[in-house]
C-alpha cells in the first residue's frame, strides 16, 4: 500500500483552476425531444450544475430548421421552421443551461454532396451555396435573439463545425474548404449578433492536428477574420481492439493529455495577435467510441478525476462527452450498460463518473493543496473539503493519505466514497446476468448500487486518514464541531444499556 503524508498550514496555497462545470456534451440536438434524455439532463444538473451544453446536429434534418421545396413550375422556395429548436432551447434553459452552439451539420437540401456520418446520417459536406449557408446562420440566430433576447443569446459561445480534420466529419478533411466555411460562418454570425463570440476549428487528435491549429490561426490572421477562442478535443484511447460492436483499448496517461493540450496552448501563444486567447476543449473523455465498456467503470471515474484536477491549467473549459447515454451515433443502445459515453446509464442509473463531476463541480473555497491524488480547498468558515482519487492502471494498490489540517480540537470527517466495491452498478448488473430489459426491482437496485457510500468519523486536531481503494474517487470534508445536545437527549444510551 502506498502512504502519503500531507501537512497543510493556515498559509498553504495551491494552483487549481476548476472549470469542470463550464460545459457538458450531448449527442445530437434532436435527442433532446425524448423524455429519457430530459430526465437524464435534469438529473445531471441537479448534481453537477453545468453552465453550458454542446452537441451536434443543430442544422440536421431531424431538427427541421431548413425548409426547401419546389412548386409545380419548378420554382425554388426556402423557409425556416423553429418548432423543434424552440422546444430544445426551452428545455435547456429550464435546466439552467446556455447552449455552446456548434454550427453543423449540413441540411441535405443545402449540401454539395451525399457523404453522411453516423446512424442518423448527418451530412458532412460543404454547402452547395455559401450564401444560403450564411443566410441559414443569420436567420437562426436572429430568431433566437428575438425569442430569448439579443443580450442573452450573444453570451452563447458559437463553434464552427466539428472535427473537420477527420474525413468522416468533413469531406476529404479538406482544410481549405473548412477555412472557407469558417470565413462564411464567422461573418454571418457577427452580422447577426456582433457581440457573439465565435471560434474553431474543433479539431480532434491526429498526426496533423497541431498543423490544423497553426494553419487555422494563420488563415484568420491573414484574412483579418474574427476568432474569439480556439477549440479542440481530447481523448485518452490508444490502439483500439474490436470485439463485435464493442471497442477496447488501453488509456494514455493524464500527463500525456495535459502535454498535448499544452502544445496547442503554445501554438496559440506563438501568435502575437492571439497570445492568451481562450482555448476550449469542447469534447473530452477516455475512449472516443460510444460502445466502449470503460465508460461504465470506476476506472473511468478515477481517470476523469485526474484530468479535472489539471485541465484548467491550460484550458478555459473542458466539456465531457457526454452527460447521458441517450446517444445514437452507432445505433440505438440495446442494454442499460453498453459502454456509452454518458455519466448516466439509461434507466437513470448513475455511473461512477457522474460523482466525479458532482464532487468537483461542488468544490468551493481557496485551493491549499494539490497533487496526483488529491485537491484540497479551505472555505471561509475554516472548513476543509476536497476530492481524492486513486487511478489504478498498472499497479492495483490502495493509497493511504495522512492529512494534518489546522483544525483544532474536536472535529468530524465526512466521506462520500465511489470505488469498485461500494459504488459499482456495472458489477451489480453483470452479476445479475447482464439483462437487456430490467424489472422494476432490478432497476431500483441498480440505481441504489450507483450511490456513494456516506460515512462520518470523529476527528481530533485535524488528523485525517483516508484510504483510497482501487479506482476510488472520494469527496471529503473536515470541520470543527461544537455545541451541546438538547437536554435529555443521550445518543450513547442504547449502546450502553441495551
């Protein structure tokens, strides 16, 4: 077992930029019309309090925004329908969320080609007419401004397309064509809403991803185009191995992901015009595949804790992909646990990673200590609270943290523990025989199996011992206690006299 001793003084300080609540990902926007999606979203919000939400498919045909037809004489007509968009945006706002808009994909009747991606066939070709694409953007944004107020909608970040450096998401991964799309899009956005912030290129990892960042900023500089922030994605999966519809792979380290993000940060800062500009990671996760069982595990929760503790050092925000398992890129999931991206399984079963975000997003106070296992905060009232984790990639050993905190006298330690033994609904489902359809009793049990173990322990003079089992994520608080029991109330009586 690994032992670590941590001494905190009243003057202790640490660097920690906690931006985990800024944004969360979703599947395509049209999924928000489903009740299960709505229920998962509100469950995530109740615990994690995200501020923005980002997903694909704003202009896909299932949202019905772009309307095109020909009359009997063959004359072309164009119109717009915002029925579904209004429903989705109203639901987001009711959940306390602002959109982080992604402009894409291409409406079929506006597209220059037939290439599509995913089960739901999002068109990933350039527009046949950049003028019509620009008009679509302007009309949509003006509608949103009319409905929700220009000042409000202007605060919603706007990103042009998704992963254009990958040929599946952008025909031929044509860099010049993407630059033209960005040019058309950013001009349209600024014409409709001059104060709206716009960015790109939303690239994902790959041998040429850093070249795309450099070339994008060069293009914007040379063309004198607005760019308010840069976006990219980050995934930890290494060489994949397939088994039927499922994908398995080992994971990169937290260090390697931070180094990759820092390399992008360095490119931004190498441009005098863009030095210090915000970088938003608009998707991140362990695996990049929606049928990868790691997403359902405690290992996933511990890895994400390691990332959340450090990504704010280099990124303005980092959006987990995704909040829930109502998701259909590779088809409709047939089982409650299937390796889906989400932190909530279908049936409203909390996965361990949900608690990682709940723990981090509810941290407050002044950072006083941080290392590869723990982040610790001091609140204004002298209470300490923190999150601790134990990523077990190779050596599967427990870690014991001995903390010495400046809390005099009698105190209490509270812990909420998520690990392989006490909060592992995936194991419970597996032991049940992996049923595809759950009975009411099984569903109730799995929901309870996904809850953290809550404990209290007496503490004296700020001496705390935390044991982190394999892939544990633990929220803890340490505080002094004072006060007297109500006269006649004796907590110990039954222990002494029964």
